C-alpha cells in the first residue's frame, strides 16, 4: 500500500506542477503575441518570439529532467506495488 501511495502522490504532485508550468508558459507566450508593439512589426514579433524561446529553453530542460525522475519513481513504485498485490492474490488463491 505504501508503494501505491508513493506512486500516486508523486504522480499527482507532478501533474499539479505540470499544470502550473504549462499555464505559465502559455500565458507568457500569449503576452508576447498580444503586445501592441509586436502586432505592428513582423520583425519585432519574430525577435520577441526568439527571445521568449531563449528564455524558456532552461525551463524546458529542467522540466524534462524532473519528468524523467517522476516517471521513473511512479513506474517503479507502481509496478512494484502491482507485483506485490498480484503475488499476494496468487498466494491467497492457491492456499488450501
């Protein structure tokens, strides 16, 4: 049960973080697109988008690293818990 709890809690906390990260990223990009000074000049818009991409690159790399750790922890703990439950079920079905 502890392995299942760890798997679920890590997964849910990461999903909350992902929702925050995605919303923040989308809102920042929307700000770049909706700035009045960017609407009048294609060159200025492209420049601002490139700057945005440059600023976000570090966050994206960090997000990917966090995702790898979270994925590993949730898979390892979730599959371990499932294996233990399956083993216990098998033993209980085969017990006299």
